[in-house]
């Protein structure tokens, strides 16, 4: 049988809008999503799940009500469930998200 | 509050043996594990879970009974539950694994 790995750059090249995650793989009932980010997103939270951000390219800042985190290429952070956060990318960021099926990116 | 991202290279530098995944983050009841791979692992399978391999550095081959897959930097593959597989790295590979808590890397 022919097996082919999922190539992040190839998949990212097919995405032509920001803040619009695309599912590229599934692991049990979890999903891997690639996303291109630029500018400021809305404040939101996910009451039922943690959310993982893995940065592939660029520098992502995530604001919290009591501080912020910078995530660069080769870095990741898990935002715990229920915590309000706002992603911000001054320049374009390419990232891989991991979260359960059915999560909406604007939260609850 | 001070927030700091998980830096893969920093964590990988602390690992001094091959085939010995270290948990670096948790997402609900799932774990992210960094691992350094070199040489050939044993044939095994996980009857209860899929397993994600995200390659950060080097080239990983995973053999299946009916073929094989090559996974390079910036690529990933999810091995489905129950499928026998054998990872092989001719040169050192640095990878990020995602799987539920409690999975043993030699399988069932």
C-alpha cells in the first residue's frame, strides 16, 4: 500500500484566509488543524476543553487577562479550559492546533 | 502572571537516550511527548488508540506489514489503532508524539 505523510507546507498553501483552521488529521476523537493567523482575534474561551497551539512559522502572542505568552517556531502552549484568551499575530503566523472534534474557534 | 512557551529544542537537549519519550505538555487526557529516535524499534501496535508522529528534525520511516511511510521535518502521520508498525531512523530523528495518557511505546 502507498502511504504518504501529511506535509504542513503543502496543506498551508491551500489555505487562503486567516483564522480559518482546516482539519488535516484525526487521532481518535481529536483533530489536528492547520491555520494561518494575522492580526487580532476575539477574546474567547473553551469551557469544555484545553487547546494546543504549536507554532510552525512566525511569532504568536496570546493575551490572557493577567498577562501574555509569546510562542515562536518550534514552541507550543496549551491554553487550559475555561481561560479567556486572545491570539494576536503582528506578522503572519502558521500554526498547528490540536483539540477535540467539534470545537469552534470563537469558543463558547 | 508569567507565561512561557514550551520550547522543543530546549526540552530535547535534556533527553539523552533514544526511544524514551518525555511528556512535555498535556491536553485534557492526552499527552505531547518529545522523543529522539535512532535505529530500528520493535514491531508493535496499540489496540486502543491511534498514535500521532510529528517529525521536527530528520527523516523517520515507519514500516507497516504492507508498505512504509517516510515522514520528514514539517510532516506528520497518524498510525491507526491496531495497525502493526515499526519506526526506523537511519540518522537521528527528533519527533513530537501525541497520544492518550498511559500509552506504552512498545504497545500491547
